[in-house]
C-alpha cells in the first residue's frame, strides 16, 4: 500500500481556506481536507513577534502526490512564506488509508 501523508498549512481566513481545500480535492491532490477554525498563531517573523488568527488545514494525500500538492499550496497561498509541513502516517484504518490513495490517483487518459 502506498504511503499516506498528513500535510498541514494555515490560511488567514475561512474563505481562503475553504477555496484552497476545495481546489486541492477537486484536483485530486487531496482525498480530504479539514478546515479547523480559530487557531491563534504566535511566531517570529522578520525579527518581530507576531500573532495571527488563522485557519489550519489538515490535508490527507498520497506520498506520490506530495510534490504537486506542495506546488499547488505555494501557488495559491497568500503568504510570502506559507507553512507546509508533511507528516508520513505510520498507521491508521487500512480501509481509510486505501481510500486516500484511491482518491488521489492521477486520472489516466485512455
């Protein structure tokens, strides 16, 4: 079975998070994306401590689609330096992991 990954990124608001989540699923780069509201991020940026209210996306994808997924996130992200973190899943319900792999397979032209 192919490796499945959980990819995280943050967006500044729900409309941009929803648009990105939908685009990733439509393009079969993700099988499922959860939009988690009301995340408070505290971070250092260009020497200053910043705070932001953000929406976290939990993106489930196949490892073979990661490079395209990363490019799609970067290409459609409003931040200069988007957070993109990929975690390989070491376990999970086998039927769910198989579903993620199936839903992210590239369409083959016949």
